[in-house]
C-alpha cells in the first residue's frame, strides 16, 4: 500500500468473493436497491459471477436479495438458506442493504449448509456518528477536534474537499457495520461552520449526495446563536417571533436542498457555546425552538445534555460537575417536543475510561434519550494505544439501570464521536478500526458479544484463514481496555491527564483548575465523596438499588470506589487489596501488559494482509504505548508513594532515581506529535 492508497478496513475486495463468484438476483426498486445491485455487480465483475434484476427459473440463483413488504419492518431483514439458495428478504431497501452486508460477513458460510430463516432488526433506529470536524482549521483544536487520524474526510483548510471519493468509501464501511446517520461538523460551531446552515449549505448537500446511496442521513451541528451570527438578527432569544421565523425559514432552505436531511445537533450553554441561558430561557425552550422548525419536515434535534459550570472554583466543594446534567435536565422531563432527542454522554463526567453511567439515562421517562459514546480515543490512548472499547460499551449498554438496560432506555438511539480521518488506515492506529466497526454493530445489536465482534472484525479485515494471526490479534485487543485502565487513573477516579490535549499523566493537572474534575488526594487518602451522607449527594440521583449500592463504601464496586468515595489509602477493597497496594499492583501489571503487546506483535510476520506499512505502523504505535504506559506507571506510583508514604508490599521501586529500563527499541523516544501547548483555556 502506498501512502496515497487507502486501507480496505473491513471491506477488502476478497470479502466479496463468495457473492461475486455466484449467481445473484436483486428484486426491488429504489435508490438503495440500486446500491445493492451495483455492489453485487462490482463483485461479479471481479470474481466472474452473475447478477440479474428479475427472477428467472427457480433454483437458478445462489443468492436472492428482494424487498418484500411481508418481510416485516423495523429496518432489518430476514436471512435464510434452503435448497441451495440463500435468501434475504427485507421490507425496506435499507434493510436489503444491511442484509447484503450480513451475507458479506458470513462469507462462504452463507452458501454452505441450509439454515432456517432468522430475522435481524436493529435495536436503535438511529445509529449515528458525530464528527468533530472543523471546516476551518481551529488554532488550538486543528482540523478535527480530538482527532487522531489526520485531517477531516470532509473539509480541508476552510473548504469542502474537491475529491469526495474517500467519503464514498467511508459510506460503504459505515453501511457495512450498520451506521445510518452522520453529523458532518463539530459540535463546537465556530464562524465558518455556522455558515453551513446558510450560504454554505451546498457543501452539506454535496456530502449528503455521497452518503445517501448507503442509507446514511446527514445531520448538522448548528450554533444556537445562528440568528445573530449568520442571520443578522439582534437576538437569538427563543421567545422572539423573528427568531422563530428565522429558524423555520432556515430549516425550509435546508430541506429544499436536502430532502432527507436528518436534523440538527446542538451543544448549548456548554464550554463557551451560546445557549438559551443567555436569554433567561430553559433548555426545553431552546430545544423546542429548533424542534418546531424541523418538525414539518420530519427532522430531529439532538440536544446535548453536556451542560456544566466550566468556571468552577476548585475551593468550592459544594459544586459537583457529576451532578450537573441531571440537575439541569431532569426537571424538564416531559417538556420537550417529540422530535427532540436528548443526547447524554454515557457517564456523568466526560468519556473517562471508567465512570458510572449517567443517572440522567434512567430519570427522564417522558423524553427521548440517545446515549453518546466516544469512539475517538480522547481519554483512552488517542489511537496511539491499543484500546478495544467495545468491551466497555457492551458493559454499559447491558447495564440494568432502573430495571431496564441502558440500550433499552436509549430509545432515541446511539451516537458516538467518530475516530476517522484522512489517514491511510482511517484511524491512525490500524487496530482502532475495530472500535468504529464494533460501535456500529453494537448500535444494531447491543446484546452482541464484544469478543465475537472483535473476531468478526479480525476475520473481515485480516482474513479468515490464518489462525495464528487471528489468535494473536484477539489476545492483543480483547483485554486492552482493562489494560489501559490499569496503568492510567485508578478505581474510577479519572482525569489524571495532561490539561489541554488530555494525553499522558498529570496527576494534579486538573486539581486546582476550573473544570470540576478533582481527585482530592492528600496524605491520608484519595477520591471524591459524592455520597448523600457526607458528600455532594450525587448518589441520590440514581434509582434503586444503585443509589444505595454507590452510597455505601462497603457495597460500592471496587472499580468505581474513588468516583464515589474519599477513602484512606489503607481501605481494603472487595478484592482484598488495600487501595494503595491496588494502585501499585495495577500500574506495574498494566505497564507489563503493554510490553507484552509488543512481544505478541513481534511474532506476526509481514505478509498477506499484514503489509509492511501496516506492520510498521502498529509497531511504531506500540513503542509509544509502552513508553507512555511506563510514564503513567512511574508518575502515578511515585505520586501516591510520596503522598502516602506507604511502601509497596513487594518492595518494587516507586520513585526511582535512575531510569528503570531502557526505552523499548521499536519505540519512538520522543513522541512524534508535539502535543504540548494545546491548552483549551
Ligand atoms: O470531552 C470534551 C472534549 C471537548 C469536546 C467536549 C464535548 C467538542 O475535551 O473537546 O468538545 O468534550 O463533548 O462537547
């Protein structure tokens, strides 16, 4: 693969061989049926098979793909194999497309032994990726905010890219894992991006044209202040009739250009973005203003619940950022229009490797909620560390909050921040592709086993025929989220990251800042008291039994202990270890496990789909992971040893005066990226 070529990800041409070498009939009409037909035709052109558009004699086809109103709806399909014919029936053309990709995933097995009909339908109707892509390069955040894979697929230096062939390839990949909605710009809407709603609408329409054939609807992040920023009005007050009219007209123009436009995404009154508070209005007033404008066209507003005071005084122990979303939004339950979807980050703080679930998810039965995950690895290694996140997401989505799983409570769908860019491997770290793939598959089926999804991704991407390679990749990736958790912030405390870029350790980096993310470590103990009894009362936002489970230090799960409690270093965990010994042990173990990844990868020879470029890229990233994991281990261990004065039970050095070991040879001594100076202040 040369630098200008793009990695095939989970759709290599050879994945189409089983279909492309057979006889297929595609029955149905509509643009997405045409996509199905074109995909099969391309595969046949490569592998010698045939595709027809009308049924000839029975038994003449190996694969029948047909729309059929009797197949049931729900956006899915029915798949069966009988008498040597595999059949996909779907009520909608979109369902047929997903059925086709299911056959691709099965590969040769789709054409083996007969199997009875099974119906697949998505759990979430909207399975959405938000791109934090800026149109104009932002002086601090760059082209893609929290992007670790190069530039934007959509925008370059202030304009839409001329060549959208990469977007076409992206659309195929997304459809193949079940994604059906994409937001094309950052939720932080700056001057250039605000104009996408008005005089730069043609750019959004051009993207919609490329994404549409793969069943993907385009959404747009808009500024709540758009009426003043780009509309020339004196106010953006939701109660102002001129403002209401302006939004209605703006929405009308959008739908004239993009009839299947999905809707708006809004970050309001959050981290400096304008919102209804500026006019003394509530978030229901704000969201409903936009909802009313979109409603005649069937559009939705994704209104983010990420609202908190980012000018907190660290001396003020009564304010708790974890409480903020609930305090702001739960009193508004029932006040939102039907086409408002409240988009809630999975945890109460901010995409940490370990957080409890946001209690908002269980507390707004009269509001449509979407849960937001972060595929881009802002806090989980920034695509320099292997961190397979589906393990975490699966745990979160299955979690029984208020008697129903989080996936069930997320009736408004699942959303995630995308991790792709114009990097030849899409995601910087080639193994980070698995996160994007698995997000789509879990949004479709939250009950899917993350280990099985990993194997599915490995087989599609690297081929089904090399058991050693498959085993090695599985071993490297399956437990990698827990490994990352081990060598970073302990026991759910979170945010011990370098301010600004959020990469690497800085234990006190946020301790005396305005961002509301503290750990309160002192000589006696560590953690945040969020109990009702003596702390911020955050535990009271949970339904039973969690409000009591988290309230008591004796029932709180170990992995969240420091999120909910401030405890002495000698506190004994359920595991039997003390808090301080747990910190030491996990940091030694985590860094060691990072080193093991390197040994495993070294055993993988270059060849086949492991190209020299891919091998080198993974090696380079692993080198940085090992360096960084050691840095985490040493800073965290030294910090807590210095605070507590408690030695390691096993006598390991906690505050070495000399380098512990030579840097790993394949590593980069100095990280290739100079990420300093990206403070968000
Ligand atoms: O995690 C934080 C990020 C910000 C981001 C914000 C958000 C887009 O550090 O970069 O802004 O979350 O979710 O809005």
